[in-house]
C-alpha cells in the first residue's frame, strides 16, 4: 500500500468503528427495553442503572473484535484462526464479570460478585458470544483475501508502470507530445480536463487526477488536494496555515494548498525526498 492508501485505510477503519459503536448502543437499548418488559411481566423491580451495568457485555465486542481482526490478519496458518476466535470468546467471558464487579464497586452500593456474574454470562451470553466471534471469522478471512488480492494486483500494475518516465499529452491541434514526468511541476483539475503544468508550458489532458495517480510514480507524485497533484521534487518549501492545512511553494513560485486530509502523507514523502544532510 502507498502512504496515501494507508491513511485512507485508517480513515475507513475509523468510520467502521463508529458504525459498530452505534450498533452496540442499539443493542444496549434493546437489552434495557427487554429487561424492562421482563420486569413488567413478572411484576418485579426494574433498575435501569443495573440494566446498563450488565449491558456493558456488548461494549467488550469493540476492542475484542479489533484484537481478533488484527491477530487473524497477521497469521498465515489457517488452523490458528478458530483458535484465536475461541481465545477471544474465553477472554470476553472472563473479563465481563471483572468489569461488572469493578463498576458496581465504584458506582453502586452493592458489589456484584465475580462468580455470580460469570455464571450469568455463561447462561445468558455464551451462545451470543460464540455466534458473534464465529461469524466474524469468515468476514475477516474474506477481508484478508481481498487485501492480498489487491496487493498482488497493485504489485502487478506497478511492475508494468514503475519504469514510466514519460507521458503523452495533447499539444496544439491534434499533435501528441511526449514529455518527461520529471519536468512536470504539478497537475490541476479544471473540469472537464486536467491541466498539466510543465516547466515550459501547459498541456491539457482528458485523464482524471485519480487515473493519473495510477500512472505516475508514487514516490515522485502525490495528491495534496482534491484538485492538485504535485511533483514532490518540485516542492521547495511548505508552511503551516495553523488550521491543519499547509501552503506548498513549488519551483516555479506557485503556491498550492495542502489539504489536511493529505498533509500527513505529503510531509512524510517530502521528508523522504529531501532528507536532512549534515556536513
């Protein structure tokens, strides 16, 4: 994965975690509602605080599913995948009573004993726990296979285009001109075309910035904004705007904004391209 793809993956992972949190909140709400109906039906007391306390069972899925995913993605041996799932189930059932005991000790007048809560977990939640972590196994494996396939495909693509040093652009009339990519300063989106800012002149291309990024060397060109790709070797300085964005100055004096969404990968590639030299 390139630097930009890595940061895009991390952002997607954050959104997935947000979705999981909302799902868990929904399950907590359902659990509390079921406890209320059960109390009404059996004419027993209902305490929402206790119901919420025991609903912490659901929130343990967030960290433990992440752990299961990371361990499964790292292993190359298929027989360890169900072992990981089984271990996570055991950890969940062992940690849950500890969490209930600790929270009740800190927040309640009555402390729920570990053994009592553990027995409750085995009775009420064992099957649910096995089902959730069991269903996670094929989903994680499918995701892992997609990552492997994507990496292999990307490697094959880059094997073909990694030696590209020139591109063909449209010049005056129907004339096609070959230009050195090293002499391109930056690309800017100007719908429906992309403007190629060369050292000597400007050219127009029907390619999108996204398709151009697939053809350009990832260690030379980087996207800094939804409307700009720059040749990192043509960047002379950059300065913070104090709001997460940056201003990058190019070799021809052009100043372009580096969006905060691309700032981290831009700074890394800039540092790698222009390392500090001590004489």
